[in-house]
C-alpha cells in the first residue's frame, strides 16, 4: 500500500491552485433570476449532472446519462415525484434492544437519578442495595451511565444507517430533503439523549419531506425529540417558557423582524401543555392556558394549531421557507423578485412543497452560471457524493463516517445549536480546507490494523479502571487516577453510596456487551475496473475520465498536465494496462483529484 508521505510534495504543489474556479457550461447571462422553465433544447449531460448533484448526492456517469436522455420535465419529475418509486429494498434501522421500560423517562442527570433512587428505593428499573451494603446506589448509577453510553452507540449506528440510505436510496431527493429539514428543525441527541426519539423524528421528517409544510410543522411541534430539545415540557400556564414560540417564529417559519415580542409570548401560551409521554405526544389540558391571546393582529383562545394556521396566513412565511430551500438547493445570493415569486408559488399551492421544488429545479436560474458548480458541499454531501460517484453500493465504515463528517463540522443528529448548520462559506476555513483535502486518504488507503472503532473505543481514563480491576484491585484502588494527587484520588470515591468513575467504566462495559457493533468494511471499489469500463487506456484518458466523473468544475490545462504527468510517472509511460501497480497508482491519482480545492464545489 502506498504511503501517505509520498503524496505530500504533489499535494503541496496542488495547494497552489486557484480557489475561485470557472463554472461549467455557463448558461446565458439572462438565465440568472429567470424562473421560467429550461427548454428541452438546452438540456444536456452537464445540466443533468448539476440537477442530481443538488437534488441528490451526485451519481455515476451511467445514472447521469439516464437523466440526460429524459426531457427536463421528466428528469425533474423522476426526482420530485418519488412516492411511486419502490424503495422497500432499504432496510429499517435495526436497534440493539438496549432500552428497557425501567429507563423511561430517562433522568436529566446523574444527580437526578440518585435523587430518585434515594426517594423511591429504585430508579431506572434498578433497586438500591439493602441497608448496610457497600455503595448502595452503585447499581443505579451504573445503569445511568450505561444508558448514556448505549444511547451514544445507538446514535452512531443510527447515523451510519441514515448515511447508507443516502448512498443507496432510489429516492435521492427524499434523503436530501430529510437532511435539509434536520438542519432546519435542528434537534440534537446530546440533549435529547434518546436515540429512539431521534429515529422517530427522522422518520417523521422523511414522511413529510416533500408534502404539506403545515403537516410537517404540526409533526415537528408534536415531536417528542423537539419537545424535549426546546424544553416545552416546562411550558405551563403559570410559567410559560418562550423557547418553543420563539424558535417557531424566528427559525422555523417567519424570520427575525416579522413578529413582535408579544407574539412570541402569546405563541408560547398557546403551546402550554404540549408535552410528551416518552415517545408519544401528550396534551396536558391542566397545564394549558385556555385564555385569550393576541397573536399577529388577531385575538382568541388560540391553541398550538391555531398559531400554526395564523403563521401560514402571513405571506412572509412562504417567502422565508422558500428562500431557505432556495439557498440550500441553488445559491446563497437570492434576489427579491425571485423570493417573491417562489413565495407566491408556495403559498398558492397551499404550502405544498412539490410545486415549489419543481419550479426551482426546472428554472433557468437553477442552471445559470451563478448557480452551476458554485456551492460548497456540506461535509455529509461531500462524503456521500464521493461514494456515489465511485459507484459504491454499501457505505464504507473504515474510516468511520461519523468521524469523517463530524471532523469537518457536520455530525448527523448533533447540530451545533437550534439554528442548525449555517452552511455555505462557513463550511470552509483554513483548517477545514486541509482536512477536507485529506478526508478521503483513509477511504482509498485504509489502515485496517490501526483503525479504532468509535463505537468500541473507551477513553483511557476508564480503560485504566478495567486494567486495575483485572489486577485484583478493589473499586477504590482501581478508580484512583494514578497521578499521586491525593485530592483527586479522594474525589474518585467521594460518595460512600456510589463511585462515579467505576460507574462510568461499567457503563461502557455494559454498553459494549448489549449493543450491536457497527460492521466494519472498507470501500468496495476497483478503480481498475472503472477505467476499463470507460475504455480509458492512456494516462490522458484516465485523467479526463476522473475529472468528468468527480469534478463539477473544470481545471486549467497546466493543472491537468500535472495530473497526467503524475500518472505517467507512476506507470512508467502513457499506456494504461492491467498490472500490480495500476490500482495503487489510480488510487493515488484519484486521491489527488479529490484533494483539489475545486472538488469542494458542487
């Protein structure tokens, strides 16, 4: 296997390439902001590739060719009207069965679990030990940390499952929209701490992804994960919590400046009593404020759905949501006439998403020079689209998908805050540009022997506890931190009822025993077969094929020559033929292509 160090001189050279590339196949200047449909005579392979890059996660040349053979309307319809496409081959999430009924509802903290155990003699489905026993609360605290660790692993498994759906689905727009709504209605498992709620929300978002926005709003506002994330269980008539109402107006529907602080308070009152009974929505009538509220110019004893309908009556709502979808699928720069036009389409359709999406994807503006190959790929789109273009049929898990995208700033089920990911230029910083260039090194040259699976990686501080216990040390001795710091050693066993460090160690051990490991596999790709199928039998032909297949942006001839010369040097000539050195050479070449700044654009 070729060593990474051998790439450094070439990578250093390629780092000097221009960061502002020329776009592919510029449409006429008049196409910018033109929402009229693209004509069949203007349809070609490049525009089909642009469509599937944005409305999905890219595609192989064969799949692009199939779209290009359609009319624009047929191509767009094949993506937008995906309900009729049989997707049953995709497997549902396979839970490990780590959650037992005693864990519901899961305590907000270890201190809360301990409080419940002391008051009731049991918590999390576990009884405290009899009076006189050492560390009477240890089983309860062990169970609490087990719940945290097991949930973390299940959430990692959930992310792999979803990423595999993105890669293998026959309905790419469905998953691309689900990813959009995950960022729009941002909810993080770090706070929710229940993978079941996150899975349930993910399935709800997918079910309504291209349907009625009203249904989607009701679904998310009754969603247990969102109710927990925005603390709406604390929103009661005597003490309204404004979180829910504020995020609904500011982030989900209208945007800042289109409502008053009174509207926020009155919306919060209308959603009092909206809570959850673990995985189910619950309306607590005793905690609901049935009094009159004044909201967006009207007065009445409004409930939550009344507030939703009042919001949808505002033209600004249609424009706000349409604009966010436009920026996600088209470009950041949006003119006022385009926003008004798309908002009108959305509102006139009764807030149905398909007419809006169809208008966007058919518009000349979507294919204009300002839109084509000008978008910085999100980390998830970057990785999934690369796998798509490689022709992979299963998600590689060496390297770990979550670590790849999380290291670049986008971990599934873990948005940075309630506003979600900012996207656009924020994806690129001096540090992340280099990381993005390196991210596919371990895909093309996997180091299986040194790979450490994150779903089976215990932090050293807790692994040491296990090592000390194996040597016959008791819990107090095993949980000393080994630094010689007397105060720290006492803190390790600071409560006679339980030992926190031991409980955390036991949490990992039990979680590893009871969760299903993520199957680990490298990318099943043969670049030798890819270039053979493309009939690329010279260095020039191979480089040109890789550029067409993977890049949405052309490169300068001098930079193309660097790649051609690199491959010629590796193959000791211009002829490409089967040999032991061909596959490693092709992988080095592809790695250089994927490392180029131009590859960050789609």
